[in-house]
């Protein structure tokens, strides 16, 4: 009896890496923007909040880039991260338009 499930394979690492680099960066920008708008005092939280928001991008991006290799193939990584980007930037747009 053969196992019909597709297992994780290392042949898709290039596509997954590029998806994590490109779409992970966009996702980290959107999530840090949501943090800036939704945390206390909004977007005008002062220099410390701006600096923290800027430095928040790197750990989020590294986290996405690390977990992108758990997708079964690169197409799934591109699709899921693409949908996450659309959702995050859509939510950021809604928050900005509601709070502006």
C-alpha cells in the first residue's frame, strides 16, 4: 500500500525562498503598519513608537521566511502568502481610512 499524501520536498526551496523574501517583506510591512495604527496613541505615538515599529519589521519578516519552508510546494507558499498580503493590506487600508 503506497502513501498517497505528498510529503515535504526540498526541490521547491528556491520558489519558497523567493516567496518568503518578497511576500514576507510585504506582509511584515503591513503588520507593522497595523501595529502602528492600532496601538495606543495611534500613528502619532512619538519617536520611540516609530523606532519600535520600524524595528518590528525584521523579526516578522524573519519569522515568515523561516516558516515558509513548511509549505508543501512553492505554489502553495505564493498563494497563501499572497492572500495574507491582500488581507493585511486591505485591513491596513480600512484602519487608516477609519482613523484618519
